C-alpha cells in the first residue's frame, strides 16, 4: 500500500483521524525476531566452536585451503622424530 495513509476521514467534521500502529505489539514482535536471530547465530557459533575443538574439517573437492591442522601436526611430529 505505497502512498496510502493509515487513517479515517470524518467527512462531516472534515477531519482526518490517523490510526496509530500498536507500538507495544510492534516492539514485542521485533524483540522476538531479534531474540530468534540471536539464538540462531549463537547455535551456529557453538557448533563451529565444537567442530574446531574436535579438529573436525570437511574438505571440499577443490582443496584450496591447504592441509588440515591434523596433517600439519603429523608432519611436524615426523620431522621432530627424524622422519620424512
């Protein structure tokens, strides 16, 4: 409804009565949406943290990110003990 004003016209008194949005309800809905977004982001961050803590990595087909942490550690240990 672009270009429309939420109001009533009193044609006898020639007055425009504006309808005010229920700010309490709008604030409540916005607070709920913000809370849900926060919960979603927090769960995603906790999942990422737990995956990093477990040294879990999913490698794609084009492994452009380099070797994983575990393979780097294995190479460092092999060098430390005189391996390849």
